[in-house]
């Protein structure tokens, strides 16, 4: 087994469902400490966060990743057990094989190799890992660590995130930004009663339907050169008592904006609430902003990542801002240039998640080339 394959398999064997790290960071921390890194465990609540550094001063280059994985789904539907790494047809299978234990393993090995070859490198090399990236709130993961960094005045100049960003082959996409995520939880109040007496009820389903329809077809913005237009999706609608002859007294709906830099969270909130008021609804609405949109402009990091992909993968990457959210949204506000580059994401969160072995073998070389170009 190669070094990166061996470490990836060891990580997959640990059943690290959010927020349980299941010993992944202890394994990695021991390795990095042996390589000369200073290890700090910034644990909050039941979340494990590892901050490993080598060197000192500026510039500060950080590898960012997560050791937690999503649930497996029905384990009986997997061709091989999800936490027993298996190799078939040139691919490594297991939960986290692509998202993102392979990326974590490759970043760790790249960091080890780099400091061994360049023990007196410029500035600081950091590895930041959390066990709370896949969770719904992310309160005690990188979000909390960044708060601690702000308290310490810990800066980050460049950050490479090993998330599975590629579409068809390693390196075909490098994510240079992400859309923001704004979620709403809506309650529309009515008056419950018997369906046979419509004059004595106020049906919240009938009242809310036109407003939700208008929200779903509203053009929130036109996007811009870096981002597609803001999108709005209703993810849940619930009402009713379970009885066929009762008009419910309340409707609950949940929705989400994935918004670009052409809109702000405040403008989306204001426009949404204005539409609800225009429809005369008696409503309550709670908002959750889990991340602002960000963009890393063309600069040192983007140029280095692009050149490294060309050298290691033999292709020219496409700069992209699509996909969901990642912990990069917490690092970018520190003023860091952030780029995400990692494995193919076609199988992430699915049954029989996997990574191609030939691409796994190239990952440490890719990450080592990036850190070397910036801090050697």
C-alpha cells in the first residue's frame, strides 16, 4: 500500500459520524507531532478541532479539512461495509473515501513531506481539522475556532480546502468562492375548525399557498460574472391535524436561499417579509444565516493552484463558485485567499462512496506543490 492509501484506509475504518471524531484527529495529531508540528486541540462541546502548526510568523498557509462523515444510509445496500475500506476495479470504497478522508490524508502527508524537505520554510504551515463540518449547525467547529483565532489575532493568508470539488477528473474544477446560505422557518397562523363550516375557519394552507408560489417564482437577482443568480427553494411544508374533516390552525414551511454577491441577506429577508405581508398573512418567521457569499479574486493562491493542477493533473482547471457550503465560508472573512480543490464529488454522500486510486495517489503531490510554491 502507498502511504496515502494506507492513511485513508485507516481513517475510513473510524466510524466518525458527526460530531464523533472516533480517533481520527488523535491519529493525525500523533503523526504531525512526530513531523515537528505543534499540536493544539481546540475542542468545544462534543466537537473535536485540531490545530497543528509548523514554523512561525507570516505568511500563514493552512490546509483545512474535516474528519466527520455523513450517515451511511442502509448499510445492507452497500456492496461492501461502509467502514471497512475495500478496493475494487481501481477504486477505494468506504464512507468518507471522497468526502473527505482522502483529502485529509493527502493534506497531512503533503504537510509532512514539505516540512521534512524544507524545515526552515517561510512563515507558518497549519493544518486545521474539525469533526463538525457535516452537521446542521456547525456551531463548535471551524466557526468557533475562527472566533478563537480572532481573539488571538491569528491571521491566515492562504487556505487550501481539500473538499471534493472536482466534477469528472481530479483538478477539473477549483472552487474560488461559494454562495451564501440563508434559511427561513415560517409559521402561518389560521383558525382551526370543521371543513363543513368555511365561514368559521381561516385556512392557513389556502392563505400561504399564493405567497409561497410567488416566492418560488420571484427573480431575486441576475447574478454576476462570478456567480449564478440567487436561488430560492422550499424544502418542507407541513400542516393538518391528520383528520380529513378538520381545517388546521397553522402551517409550517422551511425554505433556503443560496445567494450570490448581487444580493445581501438583509435584502432577501426584507423582500421575503414584504411578500408575506402583501398576502395578508399572520405569520412568524425565523432566519438562520449560515454563511455569507465569498470570492477569492485572481491572485497568488489562485495562480499557484492553477499551475499545480496543470503540472500534476495535466489539465487546466475551471474556476467555479457552485456547490453547497463548506467551512471555507468561515475562513474567508479572516481576509484569507481560499481555494477548494480535491477529489471527484460524484459519489459523495451516496451508497458505495469511492475515489479512484490513481487520483488518490496524485493528491499529496498536488497539495505539496501548492504549499511549496507559496512558502518554500
